[in-house]
């Protein structure tokens, strides 16, 4: 079947009353951006749905794949727009039906929003269904659980017909919910945490703490690749790479070994907090999950959180690991996350980190040194990359490094 439109249904947008216009406009620009490199379409958004008009030869499969990732879309359907007559409706339904396998069942499902159309819903269902049965001999009708549901929408401007509904990503259009700073490690959890907040319409910039030479270029490239995958859903993402070596070394010099993990995390928070202000964001997001590791007990989160009054969002807090893994696989970050490059925390992880840190103790250890200049120095040394879904340069250099190793 060659379609001439893609119908895009909005998700929770319908609930948003007065804000609807802002949401629809944002969704329209997000849709355009996600389809940007492709050719042969026009996007037409109205209050309650969006139509993407297709030129001949448009790559509809690739378009649907891209649209499936855009937040704020509830579902999509490739559709055909036809003249408003019973004959054309019959003809098209027959064309759909001729593509179905022998023994399959179908149903005609009519929605008639043009109340002046001369046939009512029931008459249309019966007539079109009858025309299909007359013209074919390999199908039967099942109104309860059909293999194929041929939807016929009689609207003011035309009849739209389709038989596929593809689930969208749901959520709200990115850009309608403010901005956050995502603490992005190379692990499994933080990219998923990022997607979870982006689903709710929030724009994300990412921050990664990098400790060369203890962490390799490859660890950094892994984070770039994770950011690139996230950008496939939401468009370009700014990635702030923080030179963290000096701070981390200093923590290990002055803080008791069992407390270095807690203190390192507190330094990350202090840097993140400054960046939040610099980029005009209003929350920090991380991939923490209650009870998962030593730094993720409630008492530990309390001690780490104590250095900032900025809200820290933890979308994965109560999930089970297997659910996080499932989500990571769906997003496509899992295979990258499990590559074995050291992250800056694993390198310095003490053998026996404290799981229930005492906040007075950690503050006492840290008071042995004025960390503020080093925190500021880390912020000042940030390298900011603009990662797009086709970001290449770092990958090329990774390939080059691999090639160098081989020869
Ligand atoms: P992840 O899988 O996201 O790495 P994790 O289960 O390994 O999480 P931790 O290593 O304890 O947990 O990290 C908790 C959170 O702290 C991470 O989800 C991430 O948000 C943040 N984080 C840890 N290391 C870094 C880093 N090098 N750069 C930026 N954020 C980090
Ligand atoms: Mg980690």
C-alpha cells in the first residue's frame, strides 16, 4: 500500500487546555527536527492532530521510525486521504483487504466527525464491509477481535483510511518543561534517567566527570556515544566534560579512605550545582537507585545531597535493576554502557566504602582543605560539546585510535 499521509496523534497534550498552542508548536518543531535529513514531506499541525503530507517516494518507514521516538506523540498511522464518496471508500477498503492473508478476519471501524455526510456510521460500516466481502473470497468479519481493523474517518475535508496504529513514545514534547542538568556516567543507569525526564518534556544538558589519565579517552568517547544515542530522541544535547582529576586526587589526599566515595560525590554535586546556575537550569538529574551500591543508601544520599539546595531528581530511585536494563535496551544505550571502560569513580573506589556516612565526619574531613578554588577550577576547565544524532568526529578518532593499536 502506498500512503500519502502520516497521521500523528497527540498524547497527554489533549489535557493541557490553555497551554495547548505552545505544546503543539513545540511538538511541530520537534517533529520537523527529527525528520530533518529526510525529503519529501510537509508537516501540518492543528489543535487536535498532525498530518505529515508525503510526496511520492518519501521514505515512510524511516519517517515512522523517527517519529516513534519523539516525545509527546501517542501514536502514528500511515493513512490515505480520499475524496468523500462512498464509492472511493469502498474501493480503498477493498484494496486494503486484498493484501490480507487467506482466512484472516477484518472489521470496518467508522468515525464520522462530519455530521452532514449523507450516510451515518452504522450504514457506512455495513456498506463498506459488504463491499469488501463481495469483492474478496478469502476473508471474514470479526467485530470483536479482528486481525485487521480498517479505520475510516469521515472528516470535514476528506475521508482518511488506515489499518495500522503504531505506538509512539508518549510523554510531553521536549522543551515544554524547563531545563535540567543530567549527571551522565558511562553506566547503564544515568542515560535511562535522562530519557525518563526528557519524556516529561524537560530539556537536558549533560555533565560528565572525567579524570585523565586515570580514565581513558575511550571512557569519554563512550559518554559521547551515549549522548549521541539520547540525541536521537530529542535533538542536539550539550555535553559538559569536567576535568575532575585534581579534585579527585585532593579528596583522596585529605579525606579518610572510607569516606572518599562520599566526598567525591559531594564534589561532583558542587560542580554540578555551579553549572546548573551557569546554564539557567533548575534541577540536577542522576541515575541513583535506592540500595543499589554503597553510595546509594538513604544516609549516603543525604550526605551527598547536603552540599546543594538545587532539587536532585532521581527518576530511577525505586525501580528494579532488571527494569532499568530493559529500558536501556529499548533506548539502545545498553550495549554501549556495558563496554568495560573505567569510570572516574571505580578507579578510586576504596575497598570498603562507608555505606552509612556520618555527615559531621565527612564535613570534618573536607574542612582540612579549601576545596572551593578546585571546584571553581573544574568548572572553568569544562569542555562543552554539542552532540547531534550524526555526531562523528569523536567516533572517527576512536576508530583511528583502534587502527593505531592494530598497526
Ligand atoms: P550509572 O549506571 O548511571 O553509572 P551506577 O549504578 O553505576 O549508575 P554510581 O556509579 O553510584 O551508580 O553513580 C550514581 C550516579 O552518579 C550515576 O547514575 C550518575 O548520575 C552519577 N555519576 C557517577 N559517576 C559519574 C561521572 N563520572 N560523571 C557524571 N555523573 C556520574
Ligand atoms: Mg556508574
